[in-house]
């Protein structure tokens, strides 16, 4: 159904002592949308994503997915519902190859593949989409930053989620890798996946997101289409800066 809300949060709040990391944020993501989240360092983007997938406890407020209140569910139960994530600080399983790392994603995803050969088949398919086939037997310790970011994405994709939460998967990528990751995200979206995307690479997030939410000091200061976000005074003074606006006007 068009415009159906697949994920929403009401007054989602996370405090660490006196710090309001995320403060009363209302948000809603539509089915098959690419929903971007931007904001300065420390704005609360990763914290919000961690509350959605259950790796961080919600202090107050609620999160709903496909009509189910998933607030403070355990991460594995949320994964089984079809939500997977990447970590900004990459978390490969050490002492294993790339293929083994990605196979684990397949074993713990929505489909709960129990056959190891099937899990590897799925992992190989995903690795090929990320141009990592040649490295499948490489120990994860030997991968560079960009390859580790793609491993995060591969593991999340291997879980075959309906909703993918991506936390700065483009950071540290060469311009060529960046293009490929953007293309892949758009492709996944065309295949029916809903995508929540945190990114500092403005060119990328502005061009592929359908809507963007802006966080600042834990609070939502805007939610709109990218073209309106880049003209929003609050967003310009909190995050984008006038230089960005001049540059994007020149490029327009
Ligand atoms: N486990 C924690 N304990 C205490 N404070 C935390 C914890 N995790 C995050 N914070 C704080 O919460 C705030 C929001 O952090 P968060 O990592 O969500 O920001 P972010 O928007 O993802 O930033 P960045 O763009 O740098 O990744 C920051 O002030 C951070 O220091
Ligand atoms: Mg972050």
C-alpha cells in the first residue's frame, strides 16, 4: 500500500545521566522509502538507530514496526521481524573469514536459514553484489576500512531484512566505492526494501533519500524532502552551513 507507515516512533527519548542524547523524537518511515537522518556529530543519530534495533534501551517513548510495539525488545527478536542494521564502528567477528562473517548474518536473519551450505550460498550472493567475492576467504583482520564497511552492509543484507538501518556505510570510501554503494542502496530500495540511512556525505544522502530528518542536540529540528532541507534556515545554521548552500546552488 502506498504511503503506508512501516516504522514509527513517538516521543522517543534516551538520556545518559543528565545528557539528552535523543529527546522526544517523533518520526515515521513509509514502506519502501529511503529515509535519511542527518545532523552534527553527537546529535543522537546512532543512539536513535540503536533504540530501533534494540541494542540500546529506550528511556521513554515507543517504537512501532508493522503495527507491533517493539519498544525495548531484544535485538534478536527485532532481527527476526525483518530489521537489520550496520554499525558505525564496524563489528566483524574476529578470527573468521569474510564468508563466515556474512554467513552468520544469514543464519540469524528473518528466514532463519539453518543449513550452513544455504547460508553460505546466500552469503556468496551478497558478497558478489558488494564486489567482495575475491576476498571471501580473507580473514576479516586483513580488510581495509572501505571493505569493512561493505562487510557490515553484507552481513545486514544476508539477513534478508525488509527494513535496513545503515549507519555511515559510506564513510572512508573512495569516490568510486561511494558511487557503487549509492547505486546498491537504490537497487535494494527498488527491490522493495525500506532503508533508514544515516550519513554525513551530503551529496549522497541528499540525492538518494526521499525524505530527511535532521537531529540537533537530540531533538528533531526538521523533516522534509531533501530540496527543502537544504533551504531550511534552522538546518543551515545547525549543520549544513552557508558554504554548503552556496556550493549546491553553484552546482545546480
Ligand atoms: N553509551 C553512551 N554513554 C554515554 N553517552 C553516550 C553513549 N552513547 C552516546 N552517548 C552520547 O550521546 C550523544 C549522541 O551520540 P550519538 O553517537 O548518537 O551521536 P551521532 O549523531 O551518531 O554522532 P556522529 O555523527 O558523531 O556519529 C553524544 O553526546 C554521545 O557522547
Ligand atoms: Mg553516529
